[in-house]
C-alpha cells in the first residue's frame, strides 16, 4: 500500500456538485461518459489525491460523507473567499487539534476546512 488515490463523494446532481467543488478550488481531471454514467474526477492542483462524484452506488446515499478534511494555509482568508463565491461556510472554530470551519456541498456532504 502506498497512498489514498481517489475518494468517492456520493451526489445526486453531478453538475451541481462539480460547480461547488470548482468553487472550492478543485480542477477537473477527467469528465467522461461510461455505461450510461459520467465519471467526474477532480483534484486540487498538484494533489496526488482526487475525488470522484458518484451517483451509482445505492449503498452510498448522496450526502452521507462526513469527516473529509481539506487543509488550507490561511483558514480565515479561505472562508472569506469562499463566502464571496456564494458558498456557506461556518465560522472558524478552535479545537485542541487545530482550527476548523464546516462547509457542506449541495447534497449535504460535510467537509471541514483545516488551517491556521
């Protein structure tokens, strides 16, 4: 084993989810049709880990992701920039293990921004 390569994010509307993740700073790696489905794979620039927006796993209902943490160097700056893009981001909260801000995608998948 070497590393996590792809994390599947269950969504209902792939295009709406794609627009959200583009606003977060992800870039499209692959968008291709296969077997009546669309594979949308995205990543942060230069990141070896990517996500794919899936809607074909019945055991993964849209909005069920919890605990996906996105690292940022300047949390307060990121929060303000995302709010100017029209995204709802929670206030930064200090915990013993760092500062975090909550954000949800259009389906309610819960993400955390983590930074200084």
